[in-house]
C-alpha cells in the first residue's frame, strides 16, 4: 500500500493529530540556518573562529552558544556596528546572553519575506494551511507556524504552557521560546539547564496530547536530542504497559533524498533509558502527500471553534457561576434524533444576548479603524480582544485607547496599569513598529526624498512599495485621510504579493491608527469679544 493511502487509513481510525515540528520545516520553507550554520554566523560577529568555540565546548551546541553569547555581549553594547540593532530593541534589556538572542530574534522577525511564492514548496505550504490538526508543538523560534495557522492561539515557553490554561485544541506551543521575546529563547547551555529542571511539569502537560491524539513528528532527525528529551520525559511517567498503547499514536516522518524513501508506514522502536517507545515511521522526499492527507481528514468543527467552546466551558467551571450562561432549547417533536448534530450548546445564550468579542481578529479591527462603520465597545476591545491577539505585532490600538478615554492629548497613556501590558509596551515603543524593513531602508529614504509627501509617493510607486516606504516619510508629511483611502483601495486579499504585502498593509493600518487617534489637537481658547466703547 502506498504511503498516502496507508497514512489515510491509519489516521482515519484516530482523532485529529498534533504536529510536532522541528527546524527542518523552517530550513525548507524559510531558508533558515541549522544549528551549526547559525552558530558559525554569530561566532564571526563575536570575533572568534567557530572552530575555537567548538573545540572549547567539545562540539556541544548549547555550550558553543554560551561562549559566543559571552564574547558578543560587550561588543554588541558598545560597537557602532550594532547601533541599528540596539535601536531596534530600544527599551528592552536582558541578561548577559541578551545580545546573541536579540540578534537572532531580529533576523527571524523578517524571515517570512523568504517564503516561497510559487513552485512545489509554495504548493506544499498551501496544503499545510488546509491541514486538519488540533494543534502544533514546536522547538522553533521563527514565525512560520503562526503564519500557516493564523487563528491558532500561541503559547510561548514553559510558563505559558503551565499557567495560561491551554485548552488542547487550536493552539501552538512554542516550547523553546519565540523570536518576539528574545529572553524566551532556549539556546545556551544555561537555558537548557533551566528548561530541563522544569521539564517534568511540561511533560505532564504534553502527556494529555500524546494520550489523546496521534502526534506527527516533522522536520526532525530520528536522533534529534529535542525529540529524545521529550519522549524520555513522556516515558518517565508511563509504565511499559501504557507505553505500548502509544503504538499507533506516534508517527515520525523524516525527509530524505530519493534513494532512501520508504513507500509505507513502518513500525520502529524508539529506545530511551531502557524503554522501547513504539512508533510508525516513513521517509519522504517531500511533504506534499502528507499535507494532502491531513487536509482530507474529516471534522465537523474547525479547531479554533472547538478551542473557543472548550474555553467557555473552562470559564463556566472556573467561575462556578452558571447563572446567565446556560441555555436549553427544546427539540421539536417531529425531529429525527439521528439528524441532530449538536444537543448541547455552551455559551449559546451569551451569543444571543450580546455580541461576542472573543472571536474578533485583527482583520476586523483594521476594518473598524479604517471604515468607522462598526460600533465596537472600545473597553471590551481593550480587555477581551487585544490581549488574545497580542502575539500579532501589527494591531491597531489607538482608536480604542482614545475612545476609552485612556490617552492624554499628546498620545501618552493616562494609566499604564489599566491596559494589557502588551498594549502599554506598544504605546511606549510605537515608532519601532513603523520601521522600514532593513533591506529596503536606503531605497525607502531615496523614494520619500524624491516624492516629498504621501501624494507624490503614491503617484511614483506601486502599492506594495508605497506600503514599504511610507514608514520613512516624516509624520508632518503624512496624510492620514489619503492613507486611509489608499488602504481601503488596496486590501491584502486583492493583491498578488500575498504574504509580504499583508504584513506591510497591517503596519500601514497601525500607522494610520497612530496618526489619526494618538494625539488630539489642543483647542484654541475662544477670544473674548471686545466691549463696545462707551459713548
């Protein structure tokens, strides 16, 4: 039986899978470096040959990273060559290893620009976006998976996994940290030591995933230490008898060249600390068939909807206050029970009595800011919507802060403690979000110098380059009304440069939001009428 048909039959007997994703996917679709190449690049910046660090650390990658971080620290803070990086992270600081993590994070921030736009790999990604999966676990730092599954909730690091109440569906677990928070990266020997000290708690959280779902490993070598560490943690809390029950649930897909491809799933034992963990394994030369199989799995409700449903149940149980939360609807006498899909509704009365804000995304907020045709409650947007979509860098905030009465006339927050910390941080660092992508800075400066103002910039450039260059235009030469009309005229879903264009479009929406709502013009005092001269 061919791999595609074999996998379809295998997964058809199980619930929707989780993906466990490693660096191989980021190398394939974003062209990112592997461990050794990454460390070689930053060894150069630290001032010593990679071989010096490798020999000192006996080839151990986390220890090599620690040595590079130590040498890069002082140079990064003092050398003019890193001035742009220091400006990029202005106001943010970390420990002695901050410089290395900050440089890696900055590099990854623009990595989506390298996504394939056509060809076989672009087709693979299109299939992955349609995959029916309950969630993703990854050791990667980059933004690829959030881009592929934009409606999934993201949990970064062990702390969020342990304390932020994940629901186990419609979620991405970035267990080694994320580029958006340099301090969260698990990169050096010290990071791995801290991570391993708390790994038992993480394993307990992940155990539910492994027991309830098939888990498909992608982008890893079968000997990868990250895979070994997770499976060893899982095995440590299971008996031999229970481990046998994982027989059909662990599926390892390894990318190989043509000569090593296998055509079917094959059982293999994964040995760890005296335990043999049973797995199904296949070697493939591309991921097209795998992603097509995942896209063909049947499920009545999308994962993000199921997550919201579970979250509502959690909220009900946590508050222990069902009043106004439960709604029972009688079935008609002549309805065939076999035709009833849902007999229990959670949160139904809430949706009937008031608008739900939990499902709002940044696209709807952008539409609200640009069109002004909606009547969103600014307080509810600030408390219910922005915290949940705060992982997105480019989300409009000022319209809601202004309408909620939380801004001073100069655009500063009146009470920082009254808003979500991510919103407050963006207010403090708003100019960072309008920065022109590094590779376009010189072209942007030349374009805005030649144009002089926004009107001329539109006439001289195509829509994509207008969005890229606009961040270089001084605020006094911006035209908020013209920018709003431009953004409404050229929305992302009508433009060919889908991925990069979308990012720049949302950046421009945030720029408009800042220009239009951040500052309030001071009213001139009314002039007193002069008294008529006495006759």
